[in-house]
C-alpha cells in the first residue's frame, strides 16, 4: 500500500479527500485541492445581488467543509439559502472538488462581523469588548465604514451634586479597536 507522509493512501481514499497524485524520484506525492475562498465569496456575492441579503462569513476547512453565513435587514427564508446553495453547486462541481456545504443565517447571539450588521442593529443594545480589555454596554447609535458609536449609561460625579448620577457617555470606537460586539437579546 502506498504511503504519503503519515496517512496511507487507503485512508485518504476512504475519507474522500480530493487530491491528485504524482511521482517524482520514485516517491509518490499527493496534493490536496481546496476550494478557493475568494472565488467562493465572489460566487456567493453574485447570488445575493438584487436582494437585501448580505454575506457575513465564509469558512472553508482543510477537508473542504464549507459554511456560508448570511444575514439580512429582514428575514432570511429557506428559499434564500437554497438559491445560494444552488449557485455554489453550479460554480463548483461537487464530484470534482469533494466538498460539504452548509448555507444558513448568521446566529443572533454571535458577534457582529461586518458593517452591514452594525447598520442593521442601530438602536439596539450591545455589549462591546475592546482590545484593551474594557467592557462597554450601551445602545448602538451610529456607524460608518470606519467606526461606530455607542451611548453608555455611566455613574459619574456631577458638579454641584453630592451623589454620583447616571450620565449618558458617548463613545466612538474604530472597528479594529474591538474584539467583539454582541447584541443583547431581551425577551
């Protein structure tokens, strides 16, 4: 049985990893083919054109397990996910590429990743963890391509008052200053 590194060829065929083999100097080499994430992202974005859906995240694992996460200003239907699934299958032959594909909506409790998600959630309560370790809870009031603004109620000493009072503090943060931003879900 041929052997490529630590995995015998029979194991690779059994797991259905797509690869091509070649021989050089009497040794057999296997080259694993992965789907190009950039090309996949372009296919998904083309499938979303003309709708209010937008791409949040595409992940491609080393064994070609693909996860496409979508979001929208409104609702996401199963038909929306099926449309994207069909577009990906039309662009990448599953028999050749040997991939597993999941298309779904981005989780409501997951961190915000793209500007369109911030735009969608203006007016909502959020929890922000900054890169310098600060944790801020407040209302997302505005966002742009480079930063966003939250208003946080903070207890502060006000001049002329004996006791600290709650004051709204406005903080503007660049996206690269933030580790995570999550919406606070209230029932």
